[in-house]
């Protein structure tokens, strides 16, 4: 029963995570660093946004090999589900009209993103590929998480911006609030598991 609960929480958490990303995309007020990268890469790869998310996740997972990280069920599900959920959500969500509505969608997207992150992390079935990259680099280099995470996020943000990804007020708001939201959401969803990771 415990595994069933973990799997259920993992899957709805990943689905909600993808939906929250679609809300932020439709708001068009700025994305989180990884999604700036995904948005910048998608046209150049001739892929949808969601399929670009999945592809980048798979590529990042390959970087685990020299870091001796071990993927879990949640890692693989993360790569397959989030991007797919984004694309399906974008097919259903209309474009919001007016700045007030766009701001509301952005706010909802950030809050739901944090809740979804707490849910899939709390399931304890393995970190997402981006999470594992961060923790693996920390373990191999001995550098603190705050510096490794900041360095990775700034790097992908810069590359994504140069490729044409959307950077704006939403980018700053996400950076300032997502850690706080996940911090408070995680205790509600944490299921006893051997591995705990922070959202990347």
C-alpha cells in the first residue's frame, strides 16, 4: 500500500508540475531558468516545448554517469511525464487576456509548481534529472548546495536567454518564492523514503 501511495503521489505531482509550467508559459511574463532554456531551444530543435523538456531531462540524466548518481522510478517518470503534461496542458489552456489575468496565471503557476514539487519529491522515488545533477555535483566537488544550484541556474538562464527564452518579472518572482513554497509544501507530502532531495 505504501508503494501505491508513493506512485500515485508521484504521478499526480508530475502531472501538476507540467500543468503549472503551462500556466507560466501562457502568462508570458517570464519563466524559471530551466524553462527559459527549454523555450529557447525548442524552435531550434523543431520540437514542442514539452518534448524539449523531456529531451533535456534525458540529456541531463546522462551527466549522472560520471557523478555516480543512481536514477529511481521517479527520475524516469520525471523525464517522460512533465514535458508530456506541459504539451497536453498547452493544448487545453487558452491565452489569458489582459495583464491582470496573465499575472494571476503566473502566480497560480508558481504556487502550483511549488506544491507539485513538494508532492513528487515527497514521494521519495528518486530525484528529477536536474535535481540529481545538482546533488551529484555537490557530492563530487564538496561545494555547498547554494553555490552549485546558483551556478547551474545562472548558466541555464543565460544560455536560454541568449537563445530567445522569456526572461521577465516572473523569472525573478519564481526565484524568490519557489524555495519557500516547496519548503512549506514538502512536510504535507513527505512519505518515509531513503532519499531526500531539494527541488532544482
